[in-house]
C-alpha cells in the first residue's frame, strides 16, 4: 500500500477530518477532534503512525523491520509504519481501521452515536 492509498483509506472513515496542524510535513487524521493517524508528507519513504493496543504494538514491532514505536508519540499506544512494502496491504488496512475504532471507542456516547446517524 502506498501513501496515496492509505490516505484514501483513512479519509473514507465516517467523520474523518484531515488537516496539517504541524505544517506541511504531516497530514493528521482525526475523528471528532481526536487524532487516529498521521502520515509523513515529504519523505522518500512515507510513514504512517497509528494508534494500537500496547500488546499488539509489541508483537508487530518484533515481527516487522518497518514497524517501530510511534515516532514523536506515546511509544506504548502508537506505532509508526514505513510504507516500504514489507507490511501487507491487508494488515495495513486492519491496523488503520483498528486505530480509528480505538479512538471512536473513547469518544463520548453522543459523539459515537452521531457518527452512526451521519455515517449510515
């Protein structure tokens, strides 16, 4: 999966909003104002940073050279993935979805419900 494909996937999630609060070097994806992904923009090999369960992060970091603890993030709850082709697109899709779901699960009930109403 390349940078464009992961950007398209992240943008497809209900209530997803994208901005560049840290400048042109990173796109930040949020749902209801809470970040669930960050994608580097001006690197030869782009990186995506996603929220994950700590136990899942540990396993992924041990299995893949291209996955490391979250770059500039809480190293326990975030992972950074180099989009170099090592991690299969099916796994990347699942990780992106899980990141989104982890953030949505922590939203206030009314915010979660508005996503269901507005998202179908």
